[in-house]
C-alpha cells in the first residue's frame, strides 16, 4: 500500500475491475437491481469527485464499498428507509409452486433484513452475501473487529427470531 494518490488510468482500471462486485453489493444492500445500479452511479460520482484522496492505505474495494455504504445511508435517510425487494434470479426454473414459495421466503427475508438497523444490515450483507472476512468488514465500516462480531451476532439472533416460522430444525 502506498500513501501516494493513484493515477487516473489506474482509477479507470480499478473501477472497471471492481464494478461487478460493486453492483452486486449495492443490489444486495438495496434489495433490487435498479436501486443497486442507481446507488452505484451515486457512489461512482462520489469516487470521481474524491479519487485523489484515495491514498491506497486500504484496498480499493474496501474504499469503494465504504462509499457505497455512505451513499446508501444518505439515500435511506432521505427516503426514510425504503424496504428491500429481493428479485428471483435462479436460472434453473423449478416448478411454479416452488418458485412462488421461494419468492415468498426471499421477500420475508428481505423484509426482515430491511427492518434491521443500518449497521446490522450492512454487516449481514457484507459477511453473508459479499463474503467479506470480519477484518475486511471492520475496515469497510471503520469499526473494530469485535464490533463486527457483536453486531453480526445480534443481527443473526434477530433474524432467527423473526424467521423462526420458516426455519426447520435438523435432528
């Protein structure tokens, strides 16, 4: 890692290489692809305005995810926290009844995730969907690893309680 700003050509390369992950993350954070794409557009606008401040002290992906999270928080504050709406994206087409149940379950999970406080929702999305490690999540959110662990524990407990009717105990 360097404390020098990155060159414009390097920025273009970094944005292109991290764009799919950014869109995936934003889509999961917002709950649908159009909102996710709008969020990424806002984040990229912020990147374009402040890329000279990126000193490579963190990974570019971490810096970009921080910007996406901040843009999402700003949008949620302005809209009073619109609910998530997960889309059905399974390329295998199971029978319609299974697809309907799957959509219902995804909608219920999305609603539960949407009701989580911002920090809990961010930690769940980063760890579960983006598969970031605890240290990576701590860097993205600018908190301690212990904070990530405890936030994740509380969020999972809350989701388990809210989704208890859908969970099947294995013996």
